[in-house]
C-alpha cells in the first residue's frame, strides 16, 4: 500500500464491551454471552510515512499511532468513503 502524508486511512479496531455501540460491526458474543467482541472503523489521517514500513497516523482527537503498512486492519480510504465520511477524518490543521 502506497501512502503519503495527508492520505485518509481507515483502521478496523477490535473492541470488547458489554454493549457494542451503533457503529459496531462483526459483533460476536463471548462463550457465556457476558461481553461482545466487535470491530469499529476509525477514520485517521496519515501524518508521516517512515522508511521502515510503518506510518504515523493522527486521530480526530490529536493522538498519534504508529502502524505497520502491512497491518491487515489498515486500509486506504477510497473515493466513495471520502465522499460519504469525509467529515470523520481529521484535517492537517487539527
């Protein structure tokens, strides 16, 4: 995957809780049904691309995460995603 600073990416983050939120997908109950595991899409912007095959992304709240480019949960946002969910991605000014 080729990324450059400013590109929008989606990270499918695994979460666990007793009550999945409205954006949860791929919801699976635990063995006893007390908790659920599920995926939530996180809309992030690329801040830096590193030579070691990693990328630093910035979240909507200004946090930075360093991820591997070959992480199967990391996807570049396509045109339709940018059109429909463009407001969810942080801007460079944030």
